[in-house]
C-alpha cells in the first residue's frame, strides 16, 4: 500500500484514526503452490522475491506467532560482509549491495545505517590475522581498511587504547560500508510488500508437521488445519530441527540461546560498531541513544528464550574493559533468541532428499545481515528447483562430503561468528 502526501495529510487531519490495516488478516487456504514456514526476515524476503520475480503462484507464509516475534527483531542489527571465507563473503556482500536500496524497494524505512564495523585486534598476531582477512576481502573487491592503534583511537575516542588494559588494542579491521539496520522494519517491509503482491501472510498458525507421500512433500499440518502444497520451504530458525524430524530429516543443528542487552539512552558516544577481538562481544549505539550489547551464546541447548545472568555479566565485563566510561550506564533491558547453530558455523541453504522440501537454517549468530540475499537466492532455489551459485557451498551435502564452510583461523571455535 503506497501512501501519497495527500493521504498522509488526510489521516493527520482525522487524528490518525481508522488507517487501513497495513497487512490483511488472512486465514489459511486449503492449498497453495508454495508454503513458506516461518514469517521471520528470511521467510518473508523469500516470499517477496517469489512473488516479484517469478511466474504467478499461490504463496503463503505461515508463522506460528506474530510478525517480528522471532530473531528478526531480537538481533543486534549488524549488517556486514567482512568474511574471510569466499562463500560467506559472496552471499553477505550480495546482501550488502541490496541493503542501501531496500527502503526504496520496499517503500518502508529499514533505516540502514552504513556507520562501519570495526573488528579489534589485541595482539600483533591477531592484527596479522585481520590483515589476512582484509587482504582476502580486498582481492575480492570488498572494502576493508586495516587500522593501527592510533587510527582506532581517532575513529573511536571513547575506546580505551592505553596499553595497560586487560585487552590492549593493537589495531583493527574496518569495513566502512557495513553498519546497522532497523530489524523489525525489515520484517514489516517485506511482509507488506509481499502481501501487496498477493502472498498470504498468515500469523498465529503453528506448523506441526511436514506432510509427505513417499519421496515428495505434499503439504503441512498446522494448528488451523492441513494445507496442501507441492513445495514447502522451512525458514524457521530455531524451530527447524523439529519440523525436519517430522519427515525423518536429521539436521546437524543445535539450539542455543543468544542474548543481547541495551543500556539507558545517552547522547551520541559511539559512531561505529565495535567488536572485541578475543571474546565474543560487540557494541553499537542505536538511533535512540541506547548502547546495544551482544555477547556469546548460553552454553547449553535450549528452546527457552530466557537466559543466564552470567552471560550478561560477561557481556558487561567485556564492555567496561573496552569502554571504561560505559561502566556508568545502567542496563535497561535484556532479551534472548533461540539460534540454530550449525556444526561448521555456516548456514544451510539447501534442497533436500525429499522432492519439494527446501531448508534455510543454521544461521548461528548472523542471519540478519544476509536477509535480502537469502530472499533472492532461496526464492530462486524454490522457483526453479535448482541450487543457485551463491547457495551451492551451503548445501546439506557438505556434511557428508566434508567440504564444510568454516571461517578457519578466525577463532577458537568454528561457530564464534555473528
Ligand atoms: P526468525 O525471525 O527467527 O524467523 C523464524 C520464524 O519461524 C519465527 O518467527 C518463528 O516464530 C517461526 N517458526 C518457528 N517454528 C515454526 C513453526 N513450527 N510453524 C510456524 N512458524 C514457525 N544476525 C546478524 O546478521 N547480525 C546481528 O547483529 C545479529 N545479532 C543477533 C543477536 C541476537 C540476540 C540473536 C538472537 C540473533 C542475532 N542474529 C544476528 C541472528 C539473526 O537474528 C538470525 O540469524 C535471523 O534473524 C534468522 O532469520 P529469520 O529472520 O528468518 O529468523
């Protein structure tokens, strides 16, 4: 729905009452050509591209909760493409070329803010490692700047760059085109744009099982009845293993809780995203002024969205060790999301052994940034029943062949990436 300036004025004079619904409230039909399970960023972006780029089809996005209730609106909004591994870099770089145009494309302000992402180094060896990553990026035509400690201090004056700290800063790798975006706006933007193109976006409709007949998918069973479909795409993030199990598909995924927190809002003190080089910690400042803190996963498997205090304490400790001045701020809110951690730290974007079943999962710490590229790529996979080049390395096959996609040499564990 596109509003002209006149419509805005009209509603302003009427006291902003009785605006038309942004999204129709749709009940599930008995049959679609494609059912996408999961109304997060990835599912909605996929539906949007299916409807926009391919021959007319009956498409539904079936979401168990409400739009933006999943990780799409629980994340810390970092968007970047600064990966060493070519496959990770190619997919996220495609997304990074789409992000700046997205508000216009969706007619919804996703507030993309290319404020830069700075990865810190705390030793000369680590700086060498960042130089290696930066060189790999530069060779691939992706922007990367290696900074020494003095340049880091100029860029982020609030950072403690003295040498007597627990983690002295020796430099950093900066990607200036990277940054942040408004997460729930992404979900709403894609949902509204998909609905305008005829997609049924169905909320409050949990899918209980995927249905099959021999080697093919035939639909899904939901809490609101069965839906027949020749193609079913899972974009259910932390809920994927259960649904896949309903058709005897075992996925190499573990669910963990990933927490984040915000401080009380303050005037602008941090104009870029900063990530710790040793511990899993990162911080940025929201447009409201809150410092947005992200940390590591809670170290046990869970479907619960409430986490442990020690993880938040570790986050706060890291924050204060890098930015002593932030120690004066109070934490206002913490929350968590269930992330599906794959065994090599990279996503699964794959066809399966069942005809008509497609899986998008395993995004670990970092699927938000890739959303626009996932939408394009997953839609192509579903529409043409083929594996697009960008998705090739992320097929399920890799766990059989051993051709895993790990950001080797960039941390003690393969899944330490957000
Ligand atoms: P979701 O929004 O979780 O969508 C999946 C949807 O499927 C949910 O709405 C869920 O309700 C639905 N669903 C599940 N099961 C069923 C079912 N049976 N039936 C129907 N619907 C179902 N990524 C970044 O790139 N940058 C970051 O800075 C970043 N920070 C993060 C910080 C935190 C605290 C967390 C938790 C995640 C972070 N991520 C980040 C990861 C990112 O949020 C996810 O990888 C990404 O959102 C996953 O894709 P999605 O948006 O489709 O997932």
